[in-house]
């Protein structure tokens, strides 16, 4: 019998024991009951934003009652109090994975209390009208029971993710919770098995705490609509400035949750910028690995050519740990970062067009002052011809294949055309910002040969774009900002990591993004870790202290 099967059986037995013991105590903390509120004033005020992505039409989900979260969370918090939450907050809030593991080893904390702390925090804020981020879609009903089992059988030879509560973007299959991609067309989609990366996390004894909001269909529903909106989850907010700062997307809820300390870490997905964008917008570390380093199996697709999951964390060391746990067993590698020594003989490329940005210039000076060579480079514009056609063609084929493999009879859609028709039946509820991108998929008519030609040309263009710079300037890495070069890195299939670079005058986070050649994740993480240790720019959100601080 495998360890995971044993945990499942013990979890069920514990649940049955609780149900069959009417004399057991039911000492649960109290939370505000969620009530839908009049959001018209907030929506009206958002129309004054200079950024059209912050002009909202809806904030609350019209289908998701947050009291359903409480129904799942409260039974897992028996005996947990506000005093206990405050008492152990210094051991958890903004703590790294290794710090938390040390607290547990010192018997100051347990995996059960750790999991309960995050559940309490989620319930406290996500069910409050004034403090919620609309970041959480569903919660694992067995999270605390699983943590109790892990408390009983821990030993000294554990992967650092052992017992760590992790949140997943809601386009990643889980057998314990639905997987919706934020779309009402998939609201009844309950996969029978986990995505491969989820299996890998569980094999390393991570606790899947819940599922988080996202830009619906991973930002491939509407054109020009706000990042972080989905019909299922509503409008995700940036904890550094709700209604003021863009969340980035499409892994909006993954980033908002980690920034607000709803979990140790989260998993996002990226086709082009969907990890880099929200991570940089919310002062986090986000890694888009080399395509193929992590499995796509069991993830709702846009493009099998470009899609990848990736870790979103508060520190580079945590990012390396999560990446290690997400990899399949045949690819397992130790990415633990313990040294802050500068990578030897590293040459960095700084893009001239970005040097008007004061935070970028400051970062360049930091590298120079610590004995790294920096060359100013001027990349030629890249030809993105066919990029949208590739995404359209891939999603038409890949989504149909995914639904055929994973969707049950309770899901009525089986293709992009079915989704378009489903949404049209109630456009105000199902697609308030339209569905221009899905319509584009339906209209496009490319055969497999034509699509493959576009695919190969784009991949070659992306590699040429970077390789000319790497070779001509003898570079090891290229420095960018936020998701400015995410498209080029996507089609080249090259890895990129973003780390906090500071904040604008208005307080909006900015990220320094580093790009390397395929398969260089270890060097990428070492360089990012070196920069992080020199700067320590990440600060927890301060805009709304009730939302983001214990």
C-alpha cells in the first residue's frame, strides 16, 4: 500500500469517527457571514482609472457564495482560537519554508497548527466585505486531517515541502476539488485524478490547501478585460493596492494569495507572462521553467507548445524547493540554496531601452558593485507573426483533447465551440467582458501542417532573438523588467524568473526578470538568490493592514 493511499484511508476513518461521535466538542471560531453587497459605487469609481484594465464591470462573483468556504473551513478549526492565531503568527507570517520547518522541529509549531493558521486567515479575510481579495475558489476539506497524519509520522529525512500548505491555480486538476479555469462552463468539472505535478507534490507530502482564482481560461477568454477576473471567482484584487494596482495575470489568485500569506506558496501556470506578470505585480518570486521541465498533464490548456506550470513564492529559496517537489521522479534534482556567493564569471545583458527605469538602473549598479559584468545591449525587434494563430490553433485542439480525457458527463462542453455557445446563452453572467479570444479560435481555420509551420517558425525566431544576444555579447543572462520579454522567452521555451526589484513612487511593486538558455534553472535560481540576498526588497503589503497583516 502506498503512503498516499494510507493517508487517504486514515483521513476517511478520522472523518467517520468525528461524525459518529455526537458527544465530541464543537468549539469552532466565529467568522462574519458573507453577504453580497452593493458594489456599484466601487465600479463607478474604477471607471476613473487611467489603466483600462482597472475599469471593472463586476467585482463579486454572481455564482460563488463565500459561505461555502466557511462550511469547509470551520469543521477543520475545532479548538483553534483568535488568541492561538495571534500567538503563532510570528512563526508563520512571512516565514520561509525552512524557517517554518525549523519551528516545527523545535516543537514550537505543528503541521496541524500551520494548516489551521492559514485556513483561519483565509476565512477571516476572504469572507469579509472590506478585506477580501477574491483570491480563493475552493478549500481542501481534508487539509487538517492530512496535516495531523503528517505530524504523527515525520522523521529526519524529509523533503522541505513535507507538511507545507500549497495553493493551486484552478486550472490544475485535483481529485479532491473541482477544476474550473474560472469558467461557468466547467463549474461541475470534478477530475477523477490529480494533475501530474499535484501527484508529485503529494509524493513529497505537501498539503494541497485549496484552489485559487485566475483570469478566466488563463486569460484567453476576452480581449482587454481586467486581469484576475473569472465568472466563478469574481475580480481578484492586488493586496498592495486593491482597486489601484493591477494583479497581473493569469495566475492572479496564486500571486495574491502568496502575497497576502494565505499559504506557504502557490503554483501558477504560464503560456506567455502568466507567472511573471502577477508575481512582479505583487512583489513575489515567480519562475517560468524551460518548457518540458514540468509536466502539463492534467492542466487545462491554452497551448501544448508553450504551457508550463511554475512556482510562485515569497523567496527564491522557497521557489527552488517547490520546483524540486513539482518535478517528476525521473527529473528530481536538489535545488536547495544555502550560499549567497556570486556566480563566478557571469556576464549580464542590460537592455538599453529599459534604462530609463530608475529601479532597473539601480539593479544594474548592484550587480556591477558586486563584481558582475554588465553589458548594455540593444535587441532587434522580434517577429511575432503567427503568435496568436499558434495559440488559437493549439487551444482548439488541446482543449478538446483535455476534455475528452478528463471531463465527466456532468460537464456539457467538449470543445471551444461548445464553450462559446454555452456563454452566449447568458452573456451577462458568463462573459461580461465578451469572449473575443474564444470567438477568434472558432473563426480560425488552419490545418495541422499550417499550424506546425507557424509553430516551428516562432520557436526559431524566439531562439534566434536570444541566442544572437547571448553569443554576440557572450552573455549568461539577460535582465528585463516584469513580463516585458515574456513573449520572446515563451516562444524560445527559455526559463525566466522574476524577483522583487522595489516599488514605484505610488507603491506599486516592480520585478527584475532574468532570462537564461534552456535547462539553466539552477544557475537562474542561484543568480536570483544572490540578487535577493543583496537587496531584500520584498516587503509585505501595507495598504490595507486588516487584509494583509495578522
